[in-house]
C-alpha cells in the first residue's frame, strides 16, 4: 500500500518543501546532456525533475502510482507539456522507447519483493531505447542507518507552520526491511504515515540486473561519481544499459 504522505493531498502539499531541489536531482538533470531526449521518470512524485527536463526542451513522461502527487505535478510551470501517467513502475508499459530512464529519491527501495524488483527491471528493459541509459540509486545497507534516520524540521506551508518529524522504528530482525514513521503536526491536527523500505544488497541488485539482461555500466558511491566503497559509501548509484 502506498504511504499516506504520498496520498493525502494535505501532506503532498508539503512534499516540495522538505524534498526540494537537491544534489541528487542536479545529478539526474545533468544526465540529459543531449538535445530533444525522450525521458521516462519512474516514480516521478510531484514532478520537479520532469519539469526541469521539459524546461530544457526534452520530451518527458512522468509515471507515479499516486494521483495526488500527479495532480501536484500538473501544476508545475511545464506541467502541461509533460505526459503524466498513473501507474506503478512494475506495471508501466508504453509503445515508446526512451533515451533516459530514471528512478530517483530512493524510490527503488519501495520495491519490497523480489517480484517487484524483477518487474521494474523488466519495465526498464522494455522501455529503454537502443544505446539508452537507465539510472537509479539505493542506500547502501552496510551503513548503520538507524542512528542517522531521525530528524525534526519546521516547514512554512500555505496553511501555516508544520512540524515534520521522521522517527526510526525498527529493522526487522534478519531481514532487509526498515520501518519508520513520518509525523506531521499542523495547528489543527496531526497526521502519521508509517513506511516500510527495503535495503537490498549490491549483489542482489546486480543479480536482478543480470536476470533482466541489463548491463551495469557504472556504479558510483556519491553524487560526484566517486568510487563505491562497500563499507563507507552511503549511496549505490547504478548506471545501466540494455545488452
């Protein structure tokens, strides 16, 4: 089930306030270095990157399973020039092929089963144009995430001040799964969204790529394209092409 902070329109309004333009989004934007590229954003959310690609003249398709997120995306500056499709990454299919396919914001980690991962890789394989590039990232499970997960911030929203608090709950014993909560405190109410993420290891992801006949062209450990260091890098950033 999709988490409430992606579904509740009141919480979606806050998304760009605490997940605005960032180093990782700039990285993904820089991948569109050609002219008139066809770009597919799987898990596009509120469409910040889609909007930036469209501003640069690219043809963009944004895919997300949340109608509330897509409604927000349509309000962006170039929202009318982008094709928005309500679908999961696993189920999306189009007759079109894409020069660049992205999955950002650690959206890969909401793929909770091996079948979800395999189906998403099948989508990438099916939609990638010859010589096209697919890029996604996942957090390195070797890092001790529980001690760095919690935060509390105050957001100034159109409805007034909101306190957002992220709280680590647990890693399920012997598994790759983390549980956490996001709490939103408005003046008039409090909302709680419980989430579950998967932290698959590098070898599991590489095995999935092999099974989908997708080639791992490069693996980076940070947004400056530093080498991936198994016990130190927080990110696993995958650059993938079709065989």
